[in-house]
């Protein structure tokens, strides 16, 4: 396990411009990642709960960083991601926990489950992730 790699991934995630909007927290460990955000009305659809895109982002991010935790040389890409939204969320904290399911020479399969502030499942998803040609060393936010 390379804890420096995990911390660099966390830093890279938090520096992404999209996350200025969501203000998430992240924790990365070997084959696992946890993402959290505070639910805010600016994420709501017209019926007063968070838009599905927010839950999708949380699920994809957690699975992505779980997969990224085991790839130390290049950036990982999501090639497909299936999402199931199971419960609306309109307050509290949203937490998504991702883990690697399996890997082979060409792809990593990871999944994530999203929970509301009462630890009820609100969504789940799984994705296929592949190695890109972009070196992590060439990404300024990864290098810190």
C-alpha cells in the first residue's frame, strides 16, 4: 500500500474545479474510497430532493478512486457506469463508499453504495475502469 499515492489522489480530487461547487471530502485507501458532501438546496430538482446527477457523481467518484488506488502510474478512466437510484435525499450528509470488485490485465470493476445521513442506502452503481495514457506525474494536482 502506498499511502503517498492515496493522499495524492485525495489532493487531486479536491483540486478538481467541479468540486468547488460540491465541496466534498474524500478518503482513499487500498481498493476503497469514501466521498461525502453536505446536501444543499442548490443540488435539488423541482420536487425538493437532490438531482440524480449528484448521486451519480458521488457513486462514480467513489468507485473511480477505489480503482485509482491500485493504479500508481497513470490516470484511470471510467468506460461505463450503471447507476440505481433507490431513495430521494433532501437533507443531511450524502456518503458514497466505493470498492474494487475485481481486476484483470485490461480493466478494473468497482462498485459504490451511497447512503443518507441515517445510513439508509439511497443508490448504488458499478463501473468499468481502464488505464489511460496520461501519466499521474504529469498532473499538477496529483504532484501537490
